[in-house]
């Protein structure tokens, strides 16, 4: 009982803090999942040795630079190349060839992919390398373009640099290492012939207009931060952005809600791959 009361008081204070942050910086924290916010703000409280949301509110008032730190904490961009390798294997071996067949049949030459919430670019380059490997001999018959977007412009600067620490090499299939990367001391670079297909730009999935007419959207390990309502709103945007028959790839721990499941076709439940039906 005492605990329930404590957590109620705690929640009340968090609402006040959220309102304060929204009001002073226009960072709409209300869109994020409650538990996620609690965990991340708690990390800032611990770092500053503060004990209540109210103290944190006062600290924010007195230290404007803390807003940037809070935003950094909320947009953790932990990522890796070929994260959950099975999804990229499936993408390269089944989805890309199916897409190519369909494009040949309908005589379309453009292939567009969107890596939404791409962090420092590892996912975006993994998609591009998988496309190049999966397209095989058709590679030069199509105009491939892969766009990586994220809220965090510092992460995008890293992505554009296309240079990563050698420790990240391990998750990249060895044949892709040979074909698409250049090792230099303790870093490696993505070769220009891969980079030429890729662009990065800032985009907030909550408030910015989505990219239009894409054949595949990867949005992995991003929805975990969003409330169900917000996920549905973003899924609506993805629905409009996808071409007919276009694919949507979510993260391993992410699932479509009821409404979205009724609209999207399931392609692979384990790898969380969905599709906008052809006849829509
Ligand atoms: C954990 S990373 C995932 C990176 C990559 N997709 C992966 O699966 O490895 C989540 C990314 O989502 C971004 N993000 C969080 N909220 C966002 C929003 N509202 N709009 C766009 N990106 C957002 C963060 O900045 C972060 O880079």
C-alpha cells in the first residue's frame, strides 16, 4: 500500500516534469513510453545525484545545457552492423530477389529503401550491402537509393563519415568485408561504391513528413521507445510511404498492434517482416 502511494506521488511529479520540459523546449516527451521515460530520466537523476523529479526540474531550470544531455539519454543509438543476422540473410536471399522479379515484371527501375531511426548508419549500410549482394547480376539494371534518417543529428554525422572502429567488423559477413569495406589501421571505411547509393538526413518520426514511395522500410529497435498510440501513428505514415507490395521490417522485440496487423500482410513472424498488400 505504502509502495503504491509512493509510486502514485512519483508519477504525479513525472507528469509535471514532462509538462515543464514540453513547455520550455518543445520536446514532446508525452510520446514516449512511460516506463522508458522513467528509466531514462532515472539515469539522469542518478548521474546528477538527485533524488526527485522536482529536484531535476529545478536543475533543468538552472542548467539549460542539461536539456541536451536529456535528449542524448532519450535517443540512445546503440546499433550494430547486421543486427540480428538472420533478418539480413532473409532479406538478401529472399526479399531482394522477390523484389527484383516484381520490378522486372512491372518494368520499374527504381528501388528505394528507408532506414528509419538509423542511428550511426550501421543498419543503413547493412541494408545497402545486402541489396548489392542480393541483386547479383541485376545490380546495374536498377537505380538503388537507400535513405537513412534519425532524430539525432550527431549520430547522422557519424553515419555520413562511413568510418567505424575495427571492433565492429566481426558482425559483417566476410564476403561483404572483402567486397564493400576498406580496412585502415584500427578503423574501416565503407567503400565509395557502396556509399554512392546512400544518403542521410534528419527526420523526426513524430512530427516530420515521411519519405514517399519506398519499396522497403526498416524501422528496427525504434518503436520500443514509443507509446502504442504513437506507434500506430507512425505505422500510418509508413503505410502511406510504402509502395504496393512494399516491405516493413521491425526489430525482433517489436510487433504490430491489432489495427496494423489487419492491414499489413505477415511475411515472416520470427523476423518481424510485414508487407503492404499488392492490391491496395
Ligand atoms: C536503438 S537505435 C536503433 C538503430 C537501428 N535501427 C538498429 O536497429 O540498430 C534507435 C534510434 O531511434 C532514434 N529515434 C528515437 N526517437 C525517434 C524519433 N521520434 N524520430 C526519429 N528517430 C528517433 C534514436 O535517435 C536512435 O538513433
